[in-house]
C-alpha cells in the first residue's frame, strides 16, 4: 500500500511540473512573440505611381505640380499615402524626387519614389537622348537640337548632311520630351501630340507613310501622349490613360498588338493598362506599371523580355520576380530596372557584361548589378549600361571598344566602373556605342564612339572620357 501511495505522489508531482512548465512556456511565448496584427495582414500595401508629364515652368523659379498617388492593401482596401514634396507644392526648375509612404492598419509599410521634371523658360537643355549614331537635346523653351549621323534626316534640320555640332530641328516648338531611335527621333509636344523625323522605311515615323523625312511629321492619331520612346526601327507613346500605342517594325512582335505585321500608324499594345513609363530596346519594348512591376514584349531569343524564356512574344509578358521598380531602360538586346532604394537589375544579352553582375552568362531573368547602389536613374545602350548616382556621378558597365564606359580606358567590364570626371549629372542616356549625360547647369557631356560626330564636340574622334557638347545654349 505504501508503495502505491508513493507512486501516486510522484505522478501528482510530475503533473504539477508539467503544468508549471506549460504555464512558463505560455508566459515566455507571450513575452517574446509579437502579438498578431489586428487583421492578420502581413502583406505591405501596393503604392501605384502616377504618370507625370514634364511640366513647363510658370515662373523663373519653377511651377506648381499636382499629381495623384494611390495605395491599396489586400485586407484594408484603400489606405492613406503621404508624399514629399506634396501634390500642389511649388517645384523648382530641374528634376525633383518625390518619395511616398503608405501604411496599412497592421503597420505594414511601402515606400516608393518617382521624379518630377520642371523645364525652364529659357533655352537651356533640360533633357538629352542618345540614338543609334546621333544624339538630341531638348531645351526648356520647347526647341530641340540634334547632332551626329544624318543620312536619313535623323537630325531633323531639313538636310541629310551629318553634323558634329548641334543643329536645330526645323519648325519644332512646344516639345516637352524627346526620344532618339536607331535612325530616327521623336518629340512629345505640348497638348499630347507627337512628331517624328528621320528614317521611315517600316513606318517608324507613324504618319502612315513609308517615306523618310528630314523634317518633323505628325504621328497619326496620337493626341494625348504622356511619354515617348524609340527603338531601332519602332516607336511607342504612353497615353494619359496608361495604355500604350506603338508603330513601325514588328517582325519580332515589338509593337505588342498580337501580330507580327509592320504598321505605319500607331496600334494599341494588347492587354496593357496602368503603365506609367515606357522604354524601347532595339527589338523589344518594356512598360513600367504603376504598381512597380514591369511587362515587356518583342524579341526574346537572348532573354530580353526577362520572363525566363527565350520565345518571342507579340503581347506583353511579365518580367519574372520584379517589383518595386522606379524606372526602366531598354538597351540593344538587354534591359535594366532601377529599384526603390537605389539598386539596379538587368536581364538579357550578356556577351560583353551588359547585365553588370560579374559574369558573362546570358540571363533571361533579372540579376542584380554588382555594387551599383544609390542609383537614381538608369540608362542602357547598345552593348553597355549606366547608372546615375545620387551625388551626380555615374558608373557604367559592358562593352568599351569605343570608350563608352567613360573610365579613360578601352577595356570592357562586367561590373560597374566610374565615369571619369563626371559630376553634377541629373540624367543619363545610352546610344549604340556612346553615352550622354545632362548636368544640372544645362551642360551636356558625351563619351564613346564619335565617327559620325555623335559626341557633339566639333570633332569625329572617339573619347573614353566625357567631353562637352559644343554650341548648345
């Protein structure tokens, strides 16, 4: 009997120990584990960026800029979003970064940024675009100047003679944005119309003709464009409603309308909505969607659509695993994206280090550019790419046969190298074998190939460091 009672006492003691241990574990868990959110939501809200057309200054100091930014949460629906500078504020002449933050009821936050450009009232350059073998600059007074190769009239000055110094595009006024393609260029005009000039054998001027023009001609049927881009032989316009129209060469589906027929007038990109920016490569086109994702269409043999495949697509397809994108740039057979926080990713051809990740392996999905941090803009050329940094310097990577990396050498690099002597830059753009940057004081500097005068410095000699474009206001 005594032995039975002893066993029972041990069992009761053991049970009490288990209860005490369980209570201690519960208290420890309560103390050390964060309480669940009120609604169980752990997904950050989605911030949708706006389409922002460059704004003309209304005074020497700048202009009032209004915009609309939305934020939604899977559980809470629409959530508040705060932006700095706020909509309705006075923005100075130049480019200003707007940072927006949204928070849902569970405390999840998302921060995204976009850039607003206010163009000056005077003829100082406010934008630059590098094409195949020519370059163009937009001035604050709405005029455009171009320089370089001109056999197809891509300088727009009424002649077909090349120029190694800037010449004015004839009869063009009210321009607010420019885009230079392989052998043509386009300008977005106040009010939303578009004019193009240069080579037109496959309809890339968009005026319903196949005849080249050394003077600007109006693109048919585009009246509410908010942004433009130009590829090797095609062009596109982003409309105010977030849809996109493209025209020109289409053998690889780069017009995105579901077929492969060329078109000399704009056709709608199929199934695309909510776009806020566009950028064309040689044979493909990409659109940045307001929620920070990217969709591309066209040639894909080298993975330039970023969807993990190597099959062309004549309709938009999502770039794999990409979100939080602030800006995009299409290159020859590759593309790059600027992410919130300043990182850069690229995808596509990698014969000479175009993606900048330290390898030369082709990548059909985005890879992170090694060491590119603090970027505020990205540009892509024929076989190289560049990132503009927040301090006004720049880094480039890829091919360097003509000095297009700007580091004072002719050696290619599959990781970023610093552009020599460049400071105060606010924009960067890549051509076939050259690069140009706009400085905050309105100066334009270019480097790389110059056999057709595309560096604009009055010579035809290549330069592996930046040189000033001469003769701009």
